[in-house]
C-alpha cells in the first residue's frame, strides 16, 4: 500500500531493506552531506540519523535516492498514473454510460483526489509560539553556503484574489529562531501569489510543511499548470483524500500527518540577503535579496522526524524524482500535443539547461512550432537549450540525438539563438540573474535525405591539434568535447580545432574545464550545459547575414569552460571528509558502502 505519512513510508523502507539507522551523533554542518553523497553514489539506502548534533529531533535523508524508492513513494510505476488519466480521457470523449462504466474503477480512484477536512491530527500534538527554528536539525550542506538551509520544505500559499492554492519546494535559509529567507525563483507559483499580495497591499500568509505523505513532496515538485493545487495531485497519487486541518491564523488547510508545520507570513519590503547555496546545478548560486519569512508558530508531531535532502553535481535525489515525474507527465503531453513523441529534460544537466523533443513533422519546420510552444509553457520556458529531433530518435539517448544533429542540422535554417530572454534564477551564465539566452537546434529529418552521410573520424591525439588541449572525446558524431587548462589560449585552441583535418568535421567543438572528467558521460553533460550562455559563448567558423538573419557556420565552438564571474562548483571540505572517514565504522551503515 502507498504510504500516507512519512512514518509509514519509513517502515516500508525498513521492511524492504531500504533504510539504515545511524545511532551515533552526526553533525548537520556538512557531515550529513558527505554521508548522503556516498550512499547515493552506491545506490545505498535512505538513512535515519537518530542523534543530530544540536537538535532533539531525528533527521531522515536520501529518501528518494534510487528509482525503486521513488516508485515506492508513488505506489506504482509513475508512468501508469499518466497512462490511466489519458485512457480515461480518451474513453470519455465523447462521454457515454458504457464508457463511464468501463472506467468506473479509475473514475472512483479519481474522485478521491480531494482534500478531506478533519478536526484534529498528529501535527497538533506540539505548538511552539514563538517558533524555535534553532531546535531543528537544519543542514549546512556545503562549505561556502550562506548558512543552514531547509532543503525539503513544502511551501503552501493561496492566491489572494482567486483563493487557488499552490505547493512548491523553495529553499529556506534559516536566519534565526523565527525567520528564514524565502527563495522564490522566477516562474514559481508562490512568488506569483506574493506579487499579487504586494499589489493589494497585504502580507501573504505562509505555511511550510515538513514531512507528511511522500506523495505530497512529489506533488510539490511537479510543474502543474498555474492555478491547480498540487495537494490534489498528492491525493490522486495516494488514491485517497488528503486529511487537512483548517487553521484560523493563516486560513490554510494543513496536512494532519505532517511532521512539522511552520506558520507565518512574508511582507512587501521585508528583504534580506540570502545565499549563496550549493544547488542542483552543482555550483553555488547567487547571493541576492529575497523576502523574509517571519515564522510565528511551529507545530510538530510528538517525536517528530525532520526530512532533508542534499543537492549538488548530478545525480542526486532530485535526479530520480525528476525522471519519475517526466514519466508520469509524458502521456498527458502526448494527449495534448499528439505530434510530440517524447520530451526529455536531461537530469544530468539539472533539467532546465537541456531538453530534447522528438516530433512527427507533418510539414517542413513544424518542429520549430513545437519548440517555441514548449518554451512558452510554465517552467519549460526556463529551458536554455532545446534540440528537436524526428519521432523515431530516442530523445533520452544523447548519442542518438548527436547523430540526428550531425545528419540533419542545417546552419542556415536550423540554428536559432533567442536573446535576451528570462532565465532560470539558478543559472549563472547570463549577464545578470534571471536573464540569459536560448538556443534551438532543429535536427528533424523531414522528407529529405540526410545532409551528411560520412561521419567524422575518431578524434586524434590531443597534443597533435594544440598543446593546450588536455584531452578530447567525441559525444556522437556532432559534438567533440575538448578539455583545456584554465590558462589556455582558447582563441588559439578554437582556431586549431577549426583547421585540423579531422576535428574540423565535427559540427561543434565544446571546450570544457579540467574539472569535467571526459570518462564520465553524466558529468560531461553537467560541465557542458551548465556553463555556457548561447548569446555569449558560441564562436562559429564564420558569420554571414541573409536579410535580417545572422547565420553561424560550422564548425561552431561552444565555450563551456568555467569563467571568472561564474559561480564556484561545489566541493567537500577536506577536514569534514577526514572526520567522516574516521567515524565511518561507527555509523552502522551496510558493509560495502
């Protein structure tokens, strides 16, 4: 059965051998980060820290660190949920009694996607007013983080005009016992609600849920259309109504089975510098002013358990959750846009930096319509690079995508740079925060034969091309990834690559820094797509104008090296690593981890 609260889920994990308990005291300042990273790297279990330094509460992390545990949280394969919704929609168009009877089981299941008001619940067992956030085992994940951060807070807001609810996960930096930052990135529902409240001259009530049904966490991450309350999706996933308690102070309905609830508000003009924070792009994101969440009360279950996660270079927990959510949403996308066979935001890059769409074109350049359409949809609008391939290309296999790009991409017709555009708040490659550019590559085949048929030869020895090149690896036929040192003359390297009889046949030369390992396909994509801005970092062999269009000619160099002004990549503190090493045997973790 699907878990309806965190404790049931932990019991299920322990029964399945998917939970470890650490009985000794562990420091939430970086040590838990190191432990979780090591567990996740070896597909290890979720971990319950029973003694956390400085806190009376237990902490659980790595809950969703494998595909198996994510599926346990969903209660079934995620794709089945989307397929069920699509099947019902198709059977009921047009609606008939026989079709409704045939789908009665699914329809009955869907009627449970609602909120169920109850008078009391475990979350009301303890109330601290004023709040005492300093009692919570909030993690400082990375050495240069601006402080400790809540990393799995489910932030609930209500639109002051329409009354529509929203649930999202936004990092919260703990400032003191009664306040945190409220890191609302662009395209976030809670931020839109705050803007509305400011226009009305009101404070915005906030309720932050910690723990509760795992489905609530999954729903909070799902990019639902604006105005749809994510709590209803949680109830749909669980197959039963979500029990909620109406609160007089905020007017919010809070989950009866949550472990903690923080109640308070944000007010226009009440800002404070927040960050930096080592985020899921594997770098420290910007420090900037954000609203202050003033916490008035802290509710807690008796013996409450604090949930946390750690992000950084992929893969981390968000990698597996993001993959599952894409599997769930894809059938619905196909229903709404039948020409799209697949859409895959690459978790290796942190999702927003790269997405690939496979489409069945019915007329020339129809793929551009679908690319522009998806770039206008909610959080998909934050995608930086979008590649469009034909319907029979596996959009999730980047080497197949590369082959399609090499065969079909035309410089004059298929390469589109959009600038300036809004950009993901966490992306640090644009000129200022929230601003950047986008690149669309149209690599659909259409009815014409391939533009290229003779693939380039394997890359030659690096030093044969230029002495500043440390290594090279081909990622399919279209992309040659070239590792250079920090003091390399990149202009000279680009020119040498464009001249060499072998390397010049690759369409793109991708320059990356020394910290991007060429033997790790995941980290190649991470180091490549998180570190370049299309407007600033494309260097074609030549340019020409045709009417009002600028055409970039191959080979095109992509400068994806780390540059001055970029955010630093995250890295463990050596002293904390040594401390974890010295105590590893005491943690009572499974052997071999």
